[in-house]
C-alpha cells in the first residue's frame, strides 16, 4: 500500500507538469531542472498572492494533539442567525436569506468564486468495454470531457471519467462517483478476489446493483500553485495570476464533478437523481465542497478530509488553517483564506465547516475518519462540525446525529441524514465503505 501511494504521488506530480506517468515510462523521473522550475513557479505564484494580500508572512503553528487545549474559540458562527441578528425560524428563511449569506462568505473568503462564464463541456465516449464479475456482465465507458477552450486556446482541459454500470439492468441505476486516480492503461474494473478476501469499493457498489464512476481531479485542475496557470483555472484566467477571491483547486475539482453529473443526466443507464460523490483526504475536502455547491448530488461520503474539509477551522487539533495556507497547499483555497493564518486568526472567519455541511442539507452526508494513524485529520473536529450542522437539518425536517458526545471507535452513527464513523485503521477509507453503502441504501432503494 505504501509503495502504491508513493507511485500515486509521483504520477500526480508528473500529471501536473504535463509529463508522462512513470508507470508507462519505466519509472522515469523528471530532471532536477524540471523539478526546480516547478518549485520556483509555485513559490512565485504563492508570493504573488501574498503581495496582493499585503502579507509578509504567515504564523508558525505548533501542532496540538491534546483535546483539552483544542477549543480556543468554542463559539461557532450560528448557521441559523442572519447577519442582521434575526433568527432563522422557517425553511423559507433558510433558503431565501441565510443560505445565500453563507454561500457568499465561503465563496469570498474560503474556496473562491466560480466564474460566471465557465465554458461548455462536450462529453465523448472514447471506449466501451464489457466485463464480467461473479457471472454478471457490466459495461464500462471511458469518457473524455472536452472543455471548450476557444476563449484561450493556449490551455486545453480534457476531463477523464470512467463509468461502469450493470449490462442487464432493467432501468437506470444509482451511481457512486469517486474523486480517484488511475495510471495510464490501468483498468478500474474490480477483479474477484479469493473467498473471504476484502472486496474493493467498486465490487461492493456493483453488488448493490448500482454503478460506479471515477473522475480524475488532475485532469480538471493540477494540484499545485504552478498548476494554477493551466487547467480550468488557468484557462479562465488566461494563464494569469488569481485574484484573492478567485476559485481554488477544490472548487475547480467540484466544478468538474458537476460537469460529470451533466453527462450522467444524459445517460439512460444512470439514475441522475441518485448520484453520490466520494473522496478521500484532499479529495474528501473536494467532495464536501462539491456537494455543498451542487444540490443535484444526492449523497456525500467524505473521508479523512481534515482542515479545509469537514473539520472545524476553529478546532486546534492536527491539521489547521496554517497548514493549508502554506505554499504547498494554499492553491486548494481562495487566496483570501491565507489571511486567517496571518494578520487575522481562525475566529475571524465568517463561517466554519459546520456551515459547509449545512449547505448540503437536507441531503445525507456520511463522514469517515481513521483512528490513531489518522488523528491529524481531527476526528473530534469533524464530529463537532456535524453536530453544529444538525440544527439546519432539523429545521428542514431531517434528523441530526442524535448526540453531541463523541463516539468510540467503530461506533456507527447513521440513524439520520448525518452519518459518522471512526474506524481503527489509519489514513484510508476502506473500512467504512460497507457502513456508508448501508447508509446510502436507505436513500437509493
């Protein structure tokens, strides 16, 4: 597993730079000159954003793993109080008044604004493959979302997506889409393992009679500050630097996931009203951002997302704002987010992640995290964010977590629209897939 993760990291770097994957080039690494060029371009982009914000440096933060010291700012923004101080008492007030306020704050200060004139995407089926698993036939479509680059031909974006559905289904089926990763030429179709062996998430999904999809985030937007000058962000900015409230990479990945959903709405094999989205780690952050901003997604499976994802920004445990605001991660966010690791503090943020989860309401959200090896992702901070989102779910006639007491490891909280489980493993989503799929089955029957 560790070797696989290393290879994924190498491939991700090379994808960003436009070089080939080492798996298909006998593990060829880019030259030192190329790596130095990438590093310098990333630093230049980061410094440009600091200059725009008039910030000379960000704070150095000592990582805390003592829960007794983790709540320097215990009072969270109230998702059910308007900026004028009036309480939100009806669903109409939420939809018409309070929710737009929260969306605006996230767009301006945290994740950035999606441009109003994003280009059209033409979906092309590049290949169709028939597979058999456990005696059942499936069809996999390899798709490419060709983004119209007529406004800036210097940048091309072709979104990579695969979709697998049962060949003999009597009608459209639910689909779970993952922000995933593929080596060139690698099949996403599961292979039947030995009896009793752990089943892949794809196999578990297919056994429900559903389909699955994998979208490749770096084909939408590169995962680096240097990459901001390419991808969909670079296309929209015509290769120039971002402004402080321009969208970051998480928002761009979410935009790409929404374009895949556009395609699903045209495919008769897919029940487009029952499409869930899953992502792990940085892709867990992107999953929550995507579902919060596109009400067409039916359900979210957010795994080990940490800061910038489901954990409270105000909760001082593990990964915090200062980590995400550094030169190697700032590109995920709007430039304005950096302010809260510099001249401002976490408590100055007008919103927090409990309100991001609330933006998903009334749709179900299942949050997953590992144990000791995943503690940097802040399990308690993510749990508290779900607790904080609960009042919005209840206002909209849905169930919250049902408790504000942090549960023991391997305790599944999933009686309502908010689900939470901490598994005993490390930084992985595998152990919680069965619980999520049981959770999702309530909504996909």
